């Protein structure tokens, strides 16, 4: 018999500034490795966030997960925390963590994972630009 596992996706958007910089490196090495992303005065991105939940379809509701609840959760836990913020300066999560797209995706996953029942598989896709995006976890 086939499983009734289905994936549902919620797409959200936020804007944030950041600077990629390793304080253990020289200014020259930071510039060489990060280029424009090391701009001393920061730079911004229009991030697209896709949250994927996979689980069994509830026979009573027909839902895998109530998308209104997922939207509210993302707004309260992620957008309110990161939207229109300087990730380096305005957030606890990135005070000592380089806010690369990879690290942002991991942090978002960790925040949401605490709030979503572990029976659901959770995946985060984060688009930093139209052409550059990351996925976490990869399995």
C-alpha cells in the first residue's frame, strides 16, 4: 500500500542586511574570500524562504499541516526576528556566527524545528538571490 506522505510548502519573503567577515582573518583575506559581501558598511538581500513540511495526510482535515498555522509560525519566529534587520548587529543568532546563506538556513531550521512536531520532516530553502540558494538539511 502506498504511503499518504505529502510535502507542503510555504513561501515567505524578508529583507535583511549583513556582512560576511571572519574576525580571525586580516582585512585583505576577508576581502579576497568574501569580495563585495565583506563591505564594511554591510549590504542587503531580498530573501525568499521556502519551508517544506512532509508528513501523513490527516484523514479528518485532509491536511498535512494547517498552512495558516505554518504561515503564522514563520511570521512570529522568523520574519519578526530577521525582516528589515542587520543580521550582524540586530540579532542574537548572528552576533558570533557569520550570517552566510548557509548559516541563516541552519538557524531558521533550528528555530522552526523546536516549534514543529518531529513527526514532520522539515526542510528549509533560502534564496539569497534569484540564482543563489541553499537547502538544509540536504537529505
